[in-house]
C-alpha cells in the first residue's frame, strides 16, 4: 500500500511546478541582465536602465540566504 496520500502528492506536484516557474523566471531575468549589460557597454542604454534590469533579478534572488558583506571574499 502506498504511504503517500493524494493530498501529499498534489502538494509535492504543485511545489515542483512552482519551483520550476521560479527557475524559469530566474533564467529569464539573468539573460536579460547579460543582454542589458552588453547594451550598456555599447552605450545603447543608460546606467539607470541597466539598474532597472538588474533590480528585477535582485528581487527574484533569495537574498536572505546570501552571506553577509563580511562573509564575502572579494580579493583577486
């Protein structure tokens, strides 16, 4: 007999779907950032326009899971 009931399977399925939606949204925003940065380097958009594009990616990322500034090693 199966130990997972219908409700649990439905919850897992919807969780997997929402996770896939997030990954798709993240990929789209990341791609837009790369394209936007390339346009910025070629003087096709302003820094304010690039900032708007980057902000969309920032809002998607789980920043509460990121290390604090003191945890980042930015040395070359």
